[in-house]
C-alpha cells in the first residue's frame, strides 16, 4: 500500500481526498473532528466499491467485453490513481498514476506558455520518464526492506486528452499493464511502487528530502532542459503563465488559493472583530523572473 503521510491537522481542515466510485472522481471535505475516524480507516480496501461490482479481474473483463466502462479512480494523499480494464484485443488491466503537485502546475504553466505545445508535451513526457528512472530504485528499495524479493513494475509515461475543460491541458501520468489472463485476483495488479510514485509527486510529502531531483528548482530546470518553457515568480517561486484564457496578460498560478496573488491576503476574519482592511489584505502581483 502507498506510504502514509504524517499527520497534518492544519491541512486536514481543508479539502481531503476521499474514496470515490468506480465511475468518477469525487472530493469530499473532512472536518478536524472526523479526521481521527478517517485515519483509523486508512487501511480499508479503497477498491471496495469497485470489487463489489467486479470481484475478480475475470469478472471485470466479462463486463468490459459486454460494453461496460470498467474503471476506478481514487487518491491516497497523492495524485489521482486509476485502475481500468481495456478489453480490445487481448484484455489488460491498466494501473496508472497521474502527475500531481508542483510538477503538475509547472508543466501546466509551461504548456500554456509554449509556442509549440506538441513540443512541450513531448518535453513533459520525457521529464516523467526521467523522473520515473530516478524514483523507481528508491521506491523499490523502501518496499524491498519488508519484501526482499520485490521488483517494481516498469512504468511508461503517457498523456491523454483532457475532458470537459476549456484549457485543454492534457492529463499526464505513468502506467503499467497486466495481461488479464495472467491475473486471478486484483492484488496481483496493485504494484505498491506505482502507487508510491503518485505520492512522490505530491509536494507536501517530503520525498524531495531523499530525492533531490524532486525539489522545485530541480523540477523547473529539468522541464526547461526538456523544452517546456516554465516561468516562475522571482519573489515566491511559483510557476506562472500570462496566457490563461481568463487571465490573459496577467501572471497567475493555477492554484485557487494563490492564483494572481504573490502574497495571499490575511484572513478577513482576523481583524480583532473590526472589518478594516489594510493594503496587505489585497496582496501583490507576481513578478516573473528577470529572464522573462
């Protein structure tokens, strides 16, 4: 199972991913009072809804061949993960993880800025392949400490068209497939290093402490070397674009809590009960690096 994150109760007052149905991803809000109960349930089978409908891979293949969309999405403190059955030709079970965290926002901004988006897409895929080759031995070694004979699956970078988004930024990730005829139970299609790869992309989990290539500066430099024109704010360091269709000409970061503000305004309720605002409450615009 994926590596657990240390408790961060402050963060848990915000949005926390929860188990989703096989058909679509859904986020829920977990209050602090509910956090202990959620943590106690961390070891639940996150595939429970999925495996109720399809107890074995063979059941899922039969459903897929009959025309059903056999697909599960979920998160465990990291990027989106997906399990699905592809029944065209020789059926396979796909295990995929999607890009997340700083890497995802930097890639998104670079893709928007690019004059040649096809070239930027190739650069993002190259970056994912390189990061896989760097992270895989580290993740494999962690699991091998408990499972001496373990070998991590080799993953392949991929992109797919975005669905129902005006921005049309592709979805990027890493995946592996299992021949359905060779697996009898779902556990055979759940490679833990693959799931942990999704966690390594989540900026708040501290993987960059043992994998220096995952630091923000290193990720930015790697994307730039691979032809993705990533711009960053000279003051706060976040990735920027000034070509977003709704903020054209304004430097912004595609994260709702920050967006166009280099400094997030202070809490409007934290004014000693008096609703008087200072200049600081309005934040500051991002300042792109001098090379822009």
